C-alpha cells in the first residue's frame, strides 16, 4: 500500500511541477488556434495526411485521416503557411495577425504532372478498406520508438497487444487474435517466416519502416485468409526523385541489457535530361547487441540478443511506368531464459514460487543454449503501369528464404547441434488492377494472388521433427469496390482462396506417409461510413472470413524447445469460420477535446486453440503438454481513445481496451485473452524554445488489471491447487523528446525511462511468466540525425 501511494505521489508531483512551469510562461505568449480541414477542389473530399507548415516558425502539423488539423501559432504575426500532399499541388496561403482563433477550409488541386502521377500511384495507400478501423504509427512516432521491436512498437496502439516469450521474443496480437490470424505485410509482400509459434517473432528490421499501419478489422478480402484477425502494414519511405544526397543515422543505448543499437541509411537519385525519368536508390543497415535483461530485483540469465540487418532498394521511373526492386537480410540470435528449462514436474511447481529463478547467474553478454538463430531473406520486384483514363496495373513478385535453428540444452557433446533446423522457401506473386472512378464515384480493384511454400527439415538434428516437411499451394481471387460521395461511402468486397497442402512425414511406426489436404475459403465484407458533420464520423462493417488450419495446428508433434513444452497437432482440424462486426465513432467536441470509440464482436466456429494437458515424462525430462483443439468461440470488446487539451500545449491522453473471449462449447473463458488495461499520458509540448524546434515531455501511467477470466491453466491440468494468474500492476514511463533544426540537417534527441519505479510484476501474455517477472527499469537514449 505504501509503495502504491509513493507511485501516485510521484505522478501528481511531476504534474504539478509541469503545470506551474507552464502557467508561469504562458502569460508572456500571445497565441491563437489555426484549424480547419484540407479538401479536394471540386468534390470536396478530405485530404489525409497533408502537411501544414509555417516556414517562418519552422513548425507545422499534419491533417488527420479526415483532413482535419489544428495548431497553435503566434497571434501577433502575419504568416505564410505551405500546404503539401504528394497527390496534390502545393498551396501557399496567408494567415493574418489577430487574437481571434481562425478556422479555414483549404482546397488542393490534383497533380497532373506525369512524373508525380507515377510516383503517387506507386505509393498510394488505397489498399485499406475505408470502413475498417486502422491506427497508424507515423515516422515521427516511430522516432520515439527506435530500438523497440515491431510488436513492442505497435502494442502502444489501442486494441493491440504484445505476446512475449520472455523478454526477447515479441509477437503482435490484435483484438485477441495472433499468429496465423494476423497478416504482416512488409513493403507490400506478405511476410512468410516460421510464424506458427508464439515464440517466433516477425523477422523484420523495424528501422526499415517509416510508417506502420494496424488494420484492426477482418482484412481477408485484401490480404488473404491469414488476415482473419487484422493486418500489420509496414511501409518504407518512398523513393522519390531528388538531386540531393540524403541520409540518417540512429544511435540507441539502453541500461537494461547494457546494450546498444546503430542504424544508418543513405539515399539518392540519378536524374537524366528527360524530366520524366529518374533512377532512385537507398541502402540501409542496422546492428544490435544486448546482454542479459534484468527484472526488478534479479538477473534474467541467458536473455541477451544480437542482430545484424541490411537492406537496399532502387527504382526506375519513366512517365507512366515504374519498376522497383528491394532486398533485405535479417539475422538475429536470441537467448531463451535459462530458468525456464527445468528437469521435472516438482521443479516446475517450485519455480512458480521461486524468485530469482533457477540457474540465475551474474550479468553476461554470452548467449548460450537454449537459444534461437534466424536468418530471413526477402527479394521483392514490382512493376507499375498507369493505364491512361482506365487505372493502374501492379505486378509484384516476392521470394523469401527463412532459416530457423533452435538449440536445446543437451546432456552430451551435441550441445552445438540444432534441435530444430528448418528452411522455408516462399514465392509470392500478385497481379492487381486499380480502376479509375466509373459511374462518377465507383472506385476499386480486382486481383489474383499466388503463394507457394516449401518447408524442409535439415537432417542431422538427432531429434524428431516438430514440424514435418511440406509444400503449400495457394491461389486467391478478390474484388473490392467503394462508392464515395462527399460525406459518406459504402463498400463491398469478395474473395475466394484455395489451399492445397502436401505433407511428407513418418508415422508412429516409422513408415513414410504422404497425407494431403485441400481447403476452399471464402471472405466477404460490406460496410461504409458517414460523416455527420466536422465533429462526428461513423464507420463500420460486417465481414465473413475463413482460415485453414496452419501446419503446426495439424502436425506439431514433439518438444517445442523455446517454450519448454510439448505441442501436439490434430490433422482432423477443420477451417475456422469467422463472422465479425466492427464499428467506430470518432467525435470531436472542440479542437481541444477528441474522443474515439471502436467496438468489435466476432463469432468464430472451429476456433483453434492450445489446451493444456497433463505433463509427460520423456527421456529429456518432464514437460507441460498442449494439444490443439477446436471450439465455438466469441471475442468481443472495445477500444476507447480520448484527448483533452487542459491549456495551451498541455494535454492529457487516455486510452482503454477491454476484451472478452468465451469458449461456448465448454462454457469457459478462452485461454490467452488479454487483461483489461487503461493508460493515461500527460503531454507537455514546447515550440521554438532554447533553439529547439520542439521539446515534448510525456508522463504515462499504465494500469493492467488482473485477468479474472483465465480458464484452465497448466497447474490445474496437473491437478494442483496453485493457479499462476498474475496480479494487477501499475507502471509509469517518462520521456523527453527534442527536435533541433540545423543547417541542411535535423537532430532529434530523446530520453525515455521505462518502469520508472522499477516495479516487480508479471504479465498474463508472457508464456514464461511462471519462471520470472517482467523486465525492470530501463533508461534509453536515442539520437537521430537526418541530412
């Protein structure tokens, strides 16, 4: 109780200090609010993500997805403001001095230059259904998250969670769904890695992305059956013609793990005498080194990691034609908490109460067994052609090679021999046609997708393969259309996929068998949106989608080393069938008060989940057992987001997520559903102070409640009384971020303190929560230099 009071006192004291400082300086400033909406000429459609920039002040803002913007400016100056957006002609207008707040609608003309048209079509974000709910991490927000994994970054958004296997492996969850139900799209190519396990994090370097979009609605129409729960879209900075050489350098250092990250990027263009023609290129590399992570009061032995990544991109632009090529190589080595591998069932129950864990040793940079090594290659080519007065055609081909090795603790000289050695080769081809508006306002696309996967177990592991050799063939057809008017839109989409699975494995008697499976899957969506006025917008959709069982759900058979558990598939599993309703209300009472409420409800027939069973004694020890089973399930909840500007440049932001999962066949809650959470942030922003363009302070308090609806757990499966469901916890984070404009360059410096009070806690979404707590305090320094 005393510790909780100390935490609250710390938060309120800092708030009081910030308020006092701000009030003392506010009297010297004369400012007003300049707000409005950016629209297209003619149809008056909202222009999303337009830049509103004041050259004299060297500051600006960006319109939201509905074209609205708001910014505080001095009231005693006549100012020029530049409005820019890639698809439209730049516009400069005058804002006259005066103390009255100013609201203005700004109209932009569509670009008609050939070169610009090619570039805009190549990067236009028209693949997201308008009736779906999406959240975006912009390049500015990603700068503050440098050094975080992809999953850790997107989990800052409402409705998105982070599933962990210890401190080093993170996987995104959207509205309670994860794994093969979430499609990760990296630079327009579906990520094809060994993504079937909770402990298999996406093999992507986050430094590649300049924008990450989380689509929280069912997105199977656009992205295929693996997007039954949503999609994660990573977009790199577009390659545009520019005569100057540009680049950036990122350095990140952190105390928890005593590690660091470095990343560098360089880009340029080769321009010809033909103004419509250019060659553009970019190279990028990053590296990471970290030692053991630290819990609040003890070392987490063997949780170090290291990465070495590289990517290069180039394109050729000529009038109505564009060709792109992209290559990336991701390599990581991750240690698995040593205390999670124990010898027998009695030790497992002892571990529940033991802190620090078994095998706790002093800090080290060494990465010993158990550990993972992953290398992922991606090669993407794209051809884009503008078809005059008809639309545009895109052809994309992607090849991926994923090599995964997992090393177990062996009691012999085989310690350096992988227990799991998998090679997955994938080919993806997409042909999409985006047609220009017909019947005045009907726009949409039609396409065909093809995927081929070949998974091979490399001989020599000395263990029974967890996943068999297999080949997968998938073909998909889709159509999506939207009818757009000034303040409303309706849309619908259909998709059909056929998957053929060819498996090669040994049966229980040692005979080589060749089972095959084929699945026909359908997806459909209908929805729309209506903007009642500039303050209230509604959108929603109803979707139906199907997902075939993944290879691990069908054929997992044996010890999964990274999670120290035996997993067993069931080859009789059928396809999941999901019906989902998604709604979103966006309300803006004033420029100072905004509120969003997103609701969702899914009913999933044949929902596949891992059911804990009694432990099993093997020649390698006793391990928990999980079996893949199916049930009729419902998942529902809401995400609420609000912000209120208490006074100039000082605001409070709040977001809450509540989710409920039910196993209707067994009348139980669903396993592995996130606990309720509520996060509040106090934000104080200073502009043009002490030679800095911007200084921003953030103080965040995160309350995660106890998961009181946890179903049968590992310990109950062992007929023990102890149920290890983590208690509720409250943690605070603090950050300062600055932006300084230099001559022909920009310098960004940030400092963050995570878990400020070094709270000792565990999280329900961590598969290794039985053995150790979450990481303790971490102080992070970020330096970003852009030229």
